[in-house]
């Protein structure tokens, strides 16, 4: 289980007031559920996930993973999570298999168990044919696959994925979605971020909408439709996140609001 309680993060910016990346974020991501952090660019999703992953220290508030404090018990938290961060750096001189193996070994997994897990993960995310190529020159999606396998190699109880479908094609997105469902069935706690409502709604039991560093709504897709009073998930997201709608408006209604978007706009995406 992953809990955020009034988390905040202010970054120092030279010659300017501090940048408030996260103002106040609270949510609970339960075991056996997929929780989606949904928000527009710059909302604070990555910063929130980086704090919960112990990669950066919060300015205020608290976070817990399986009851362990992200500050006081960072080592225990690290052991309990698998993280796909937004920086997917790989060792380019190593093959995909060697990259994943290295992370497995760092986590104390060795020998036949490690090799079998690499093969299993590779089959699940359709990257078997990539395993023995050096990662130098890998495409964005290929790098992402290696980073996903690396994040899951120790079979963590909690999984944090920052925009895991970025750069993945439809087939791989489907495989990843299956993998996330499998993790849920195994009772794992999965948190992932996205700025695509349809993607989140296709997978998540609980959606946390973040805007300008704050949680502005939380619930399942049906709940978000109800509280926003909108007909489509995309409109609900635009409305709840307080974003200005940048969609072109019809010449006859120059101030046409978001609600004039097709109610089914993009609803079939990523299904
Ligand atoms: N190290 C930093 N120094 C200064 N500002 C930062 C830093 N890291 C993030 N920010 C700012 O904090 C805000 C939140 O950034 P964050 O990366 O968390 O957003 P995000 O929701 O992940 O967005 P995206 O969907 O584009 O990935 C942004 O305005 C960003 O520019
Ligand atoms: Mg981000």
C-alpha cells in the first residue's frame, strides 16, 4: 500500500521565487488495485512519484509504503517498490538482458531464478528478440521495455510507473496493460501516471486527478463523470483539472466551452 499525506515539494530556482511543483497531495493506493495519477503536463505527477520512490525528499508532508516512512525508512521503502521513473537511462554498452540482470543482481536475485524471470518478463512485454542486443541505438519504445522489465525484476509488492505507455505502440501498450492487470490479480499495489484520461480509465480502479500540484478529484471513472456532470471522460478531465480547453471552436460559437466536444471524443483510444 502506498500513502501520500499532504505531500509538497518546492524547488529552489535561482533569482526567482521557489517553484511549487507539488502543493498538497494526499491519496491512498491500495493493494490489489491500480491507482492512476492523472494530470496535465506540469501538474506534479512525476515529482509526487519521485518523492514516494525516495528519489527526492519532500518539502512537507509524509509518505508511506507498506507502513514504512519514505524519509525515516527509505531503504525499506526502496526494497518494497519497483520504479519506472521518467528518466529511463540504460547502460548502452550492455545488452538488454545484461541491463536487467544487473538490476536483478543489485536486488540480490541470481542464477537460474534471475535468468528465468528475465525470460518471463521479456515474453510478457514482447521483447524476447531484443534481449541480446546492446541497448545503444534502441528506439524509445525498446528502451521503455527494458526499463519496465528492470523495474519488475525483483517482483516488488508495490509498483510505481511514471507514464509507462509513453512511446509504446498499440500492441505493446496492450501487453503492458495485461501485465498491470496481472500485477493487480497478484494483489500488488500499482500506481501509474498519465495525462490521458482514456488510458487511466481503461485500467484504474481509482483515479486521482492532480492539477497545479493539488488533488482536485478522486474516484472511479463513473464517479468522475458524475461529479463533473460531463458526458465523456475527456470532458470530465478537462473540467476537473481546470484546464482551458485548447480544442478548436466552431466559428458560430467562438466561446464554445469544453462541453461542445464530441461526447465520445477519444473514448475508444487505448482500449
Ligand atoms: N528540479 C526542478 N526544478 C524546478 N522546477 C521543477 C523541477 N522539477 C519539476 N519542476 C516543475 O514542477 C512542475 C511539476 O513537474 P512534474 O514533472 O512533476 O510534472 P508532471 O505532472 O509529471 O508533468 P508531465 O505530464 O509533463 O510529465 C513543473 O512546472 C516543472 O517544471
Ligand atoms: Mg511527468
